[in-house]
C-alpha cells in the first residue's frame, strides 16, 4: 500500500516570484552594462594605440622649418636676422612640403629633423595663392608620407603633427568639421588644436596618409598667462590645405619646374552697398573694374573700366580678392565664363586665361 506524503510544501507567492525575477533582470542588465563598458574601453584603447602607432611612424617624416630674413634695426643701420618658425612634411626623400607663409620673403631656409639634424634648404616652388611651398633638402634622406587618394570629408578623423616655436613636437587628434569649396580650391576646417609653429604640419587620416597641410588658425589666440591647461580656450578655428590642392601643385612643379597661374588682365576693387542695418551694414556686391590690360583676356572679352564683375564660372563674386584667387588657381589656357554689369544691364561671355608673369 502506497503512503502519500502529505507534509506541507513551500509555495512561492507572487511577490516573491516578482522580486526574484527583478533581481535576475538587474543582474543581466548589470552584466550587459559591464560588457558594454569593457567593449567601449577596449575600443578607446585600440583607437589610442592606433593614434600612437600612426604618430610614431609619421614623426620621422616631420621637420621644423626655420626661415630667416635680414631686417634693418633702423634706416641705414646694421641688419639682424629675423626668424620665422614653422613645420614641414617630407613628401619624398629630398623634398619637404610646407606653407608659403613660412618661407615667403626669406633669404635663408633651414630644416631640422626629428633627430636634430639641421641642413640648409632651397625653395623649389612657391604658390602663395594656395599657400604651399616645396623645399629641396639635399644631404638628407627623409622617410616620406604617402598622399591620401581620397579627400577628407566631414567627420573624418585627423591626427595633426607639427613643431612648436621651440621645435618641440606637437600632436592633436580631431576631425574634419567642415569643407569649404570654391572654384579651383578648397579648405578643410578641423577641430584639432593647433599651436604656434604648426603652420606646414601634417594632417593625417586614420591610415597615416597625408590628408592635408595644416595652415594654422584663424581668430585671436588666447591671451598669454599662467592659466592651467584645463582652463585654456581654443585659439581659433584650425584649417588645412587639402590633398586635392597639394597634388596639382606638386604635379605642376614636376612638369614645368614652376607654378603657373592664370591671368585675366584687370585690376579691380570690391564694391559695397548699405544693407538693411544702415551704413554700418556693408554688403559686398562684386569686383569693380578699374583698369584693363591691353590685349589681355579681359580686353578680348570686351570688359571696360567701370564694369562690375558679379560671377565667375557660375560662382557669385562678392570681393575682388575672390576673383583674383579664382583666376590664379584656374591656370593659364583655361576657358572661364564671366558675368558682369554695365549700365545696369547684365552681360556674359567666355574667355581663355593667359599666364601670370609672377606667382607673387
């Protein structure tokens, strides 16, 4: 005969079951959170390791550029050497790329390598419009940076390498914030912090390729003082000359041995009108022709003194400096379309640009 066990058994109430379930959910969530944080930390560590690897590989390609010119202390008096310090990036074993603003007007140029070797360099080519200069460094065997085959776009990571005024290496990590494009040229705005002496430094992409050349910053730097680093504010927007502007510059020098710029054959000045805010609200409306060179492209097109040029190849012209820059970078032998106003009537036409006699 089978005896039934009639002892009372514990029964979980609804409240107890709910508490157990909640505890299980919390444990799972905590585990997922810990895994997520671990993965994030692992990703961050991998990114930092990549940055260090790229910087370590690229650093021997970087140099400090010292440009000297003789400045008279007083009229007729003795001269002293005035130095401008910038950065440079080697693009071949004997060639260094830097900005034109670093070496423009210099009588002597020196480069100092990462291992403190110093040699005199010569300016192979200069493009003050694109703000690029190529230096020859015979006597040095420099490792070179590969040029990026793809242009930088908004959001791309950028590692900026350069030298300070004291020739100390600098490094910052940021992104491409914005791309500014105009006829024949463009500019990258970076979130990287740049330092005095960084002009001519390298802007590298995540593969360690030269994405652009650091031009420096626009805007007033922070006032000097003894503030802590945490209190330091950015000195302004940093910019880089993109690789798609660098390649035509290097190719032009390799083919013809000089930088060739376009010429329209006019002298102009910017014209403004009062905006809605009154006399203080000046609105640019174009480039007013003040002179036309005989037999030049502008003369062949029929431009006259007093004409107002308002468009160049489909882009609105607001300032005379814009027009001059766009004509220069277009290059000689290029057909361009101009729109201008004469006696309140719009006119347009196409003309082939001549070659400017001087890059400066």
